[in-house]
């Protein structure tokens, strides 16, 4: 694993951390096997559509 050769300043560390942002998941409208229409994250849409998981 790569290690830093020099100490990073507190200002650089905090500015790097502050630039990270969580993204809102893209929602997809899906019809479940029971006939309900729900909105789920795009990456789970296929599993909900096939009935593998509950929304």
C-alpha cells in the first residue's frame, strides 16, 4: 500500500475532505410483481421488477 512521504497540512486535508459530496441516487419508477408502482434507486430497479426484493 502506498504511504505518503510527507505530512499533509491540516488545511489541505480538510479542503480535500470538504470537496467530497454524497450524490442523490437516481430513482426509477418500477412496477412490482404484485402490481404496485414504486420508485427505487436505478441499480435496484431490475431486482424489484423481478420480485427478488421488496421496495
